[in-house]
């Protein structure tokens, strides 16, 4: 075999430099972390408006992955609907969910581990 044939074989198998993918062809991976706080006021929006999963996650301050897990439970209090295969959340549903969560956390905070109204000693 001549040197030219060996070079062609190496090029077809791929060398270390040819395995680097250009930036544009890399697979886009989802950011699964906490989204930044919402840039809009949910109280100003009309109740019939729809929010994307990322917008709803920003308002609720949960990760989009948490909302994805919640959608697997059809009885979850945060309601959604699918439009063109994508989940959308009505502003009314998000407001109701936040109000319901606020009520349950207030009742939990008023009780201590003993179940009575005794406060913790300083």
C-alpha cells in the first residue's frame, strides 16, 4: 500500500480533528434549571391568556421539568391543555394554583410539629 491509500483510509475513518463538530451542528440541550423570574406581571394579564411551560415555570418558580412531571398526574391542581402538541397554561389556572398553594402554606406555618399553637422558644 502506498502512503496515499493509507491517508485516504484514515480520512474516511475520521481523525481526531475531523470529529469536532461545528457549533451549528451540535445538538441543542434543554436548560433544565430554574428559569429567571418572569418579566411580566401575572396580575395584569387577562385571565384567558395562555402561558408556555417556561413562562408558567418562571411565574411559579419551579423548573420546567417539575411541570413536566406534574403533567403526568391528571389530578394535579395546576391545570393545562395541549395546543398543537405543546402544553399551555391559562393565566387563571396559574393564579388559582398560586392562591391554593398560598392558603396551604399559611395553615402549615401556623402549626408546629406538636400540632398546637405553641411557638418555638428563642
